């Protein structure tokens, strides 16, 4: 049985799994790339942009986060994801405003904080602006970050790159809504200039303190928001002379407030994260057993001849009715109702526990 909570940050949604107390947390959930992809499938699974695990810490830390994209790959970090993890931890542990968490990720230690209005502020650390740190083959440009021109699907774009523990390419455009994201997103993600693939962000500058962007996430495709991407976009646009160090970034799922602090060099992100629902996925064997039991119960109870789909079934129903007293039929119905009610109560109790 897999217990999970689904959270979303600006529509970027994740399945959260708590493995902090598991004896073997890495193996506790049986997460193969195929299993992750099935869970994230919006038609045949729960649906989500990824799966996040809360795990015991490394030495000196408080806890560790692992995140998997919807295609089963494992990125270094996710800004919206870590806000969802912080909200998940606060909800489970009863933490209040001012609580911070020291969370180890593949991108290093990240520190989210629960604010009085319920939103999450995340100290994302300093951006990576050296080409080998992004990583990218783009050369360092006059603005102090990797930049140049790239051709995707026959079109040439002026781009800049920045790392937030994971790679990002930022493409300033005149009208972001006119960009064919499906056409260009995958091409940029897998462009040879980004050996580890990259997240892709088209951005339009509305004002020095107001940007609007669209996102193609590595391993997930179009999403409603990307926290690390918003941070990288502000950093790149500031270095290109397009915006200030503090700005509102509008994404399809809503706005984020991003601040690149001049004194510390760190990037701070403020944004929401909310519970969608809690759920339980039973083991496959349990599902098969329940379906088998349900089929037998249905056969025992639904004995009205008019409801029988075949002549043979109608004959069996008529035989049961003719050979059973009214008391016998009432007993059959009562036992079935009690059995179903007991099963539903046990299921709800297990979910609540």
C-alpha cells in the first residue's frame, strides 16, 4: 500500500511520500522509472509533474529530498517542488510560521521558510553562471553569463543560460504567448549546447520589475510553473540589463516573487504551495482480491430476473427465488450489506490512520 499526499505550487503538482521513518527509505516505495511514470500519468495513474520523497538526512542535515520527473528521470532540484515539500512537512508535523528546514538536495542544501501568510520563502542559494557549472557549451558573454545564438527547428534565437543547481536556458522574446512551445521546447531541451539537457524558459519583459514567462521543463514538458526556472530567468534578465534584482514573474499557474540579493549573492523565491488531497494506492494483490469478493457479493445479491443479462442467469435467479423463502432472501441481502459496510468502514479507518 502506497500512502501519498498530492500538493501543488502554482499548478505544478507532485506526489509527496514521507520516508523519514522508513527502515529502508530508498527501497520502501519501490520507485522505478516505470513506476514513477505510471503514477504521474494523468489518465492511468494519480497524475502529477513528479514524485517527491522526504528522506532521512545526510550528515549534519535535517532531511533529504529526492525528486523524480514525470518521465522517471531524477533532476537535481525543483523550486516549486521544495515549496510543496515544506508545506507537506508543516502540515504533517504541525509547524507554524517562522519554521525553516535544512533540506539536502542534489543541488546542495536548500532552506525554505514558512511565512505568516502561509506562503513559502526559499533561500535558493547563489546562481551558477560559469558555463561548466550550468552545464552548457555556450561561451561566457559580455554580460557575465553564458550566452549566444542557437538554432532550433530552423529558427535562430538569442539565448542566455544560468544554473540553479539544474540547467536553464532563457530566451527573451517580444510576445511570449506567440511562441509555439510544443515546437521549440523539446528542441531546446535536447539541444547539443546542453549536455545534461535543460529547462527552457521564454520570457517577455513587461516592466523592469515585472516579467511574464512560459516553461518547458526537462523531463516533464510544458508545465504551469517552474521555481528554479523563475530564479534563473530573473538572474539572466538582470545580467542582460532587462530587469531589476527584484521582480514579479508571472507564470501560467500564477506569480512568483523573486529577489537576487546583491549583498549575499543568493536568490530568494516567495510563492504558495497547497494540499490537493491525500490518497492511498492499495497493493495489486489487494485490489484483485477485493474485485473477486465484490463479484461474488454481486452474484449473491442481485438476483432479480430482470437485471440478469442472459437467459441462463435469469433461470438461475428464478430458481433461487422459487427455492428460497422470504426470510432466506432477507438474510442474504442483510449479510451482503453488513459485509460491504464493514469493508468500507475498515477501508476508511485505514486511510484515516
